[in-house]
């Protein structure tokens, strides 16, 4: 399952380091993996990943790709983005995390 998250338009971009730090505060083990085709945040011993859109290390949106059976990891990731002030987005529009 994929969940799209983003910063409100009124907020300045966050750094990927800020996102990684917020995930660490939630007791996750994130690793930023920068590739030529995009940026990813992977988690130790997990299949859930975050595809994070980045321009020069700054980000305003990401897609959480939740692996089956990793509900607790997903809830923890959402909590980290909530603390950063991000919102969710689906076909009905923006919603609070």
C-alpha cells in the first residue's frame, strides 16, 4: 500500500536530514539511500520504504510504500511525519496525519 505525505504549501521545505532525524526519534533505524533515479529511506530489517522527492537535499513530499505485515512500522513513520507538521494526501484531498 502507498501513502502520500507532504508539507503544507505555506511551509518551507524540510531537509532529508530532518526527516531522517524525526524517524530516528521514533526509534526506527532509517538509512538515506541517494540514487541517480531518486532518494529513498530504507529501514533496517524492514521492507517498508519511503520514496522521498528531493531537490538539493530539500523535500516537501514523499510516498511511503508499506510492506505487508509491517503495520507498526507504518504507524511509527506516520507519527514522525505528523511531528514534522506534514499532511497526508489521497484522491479526496489533503488530511491531517
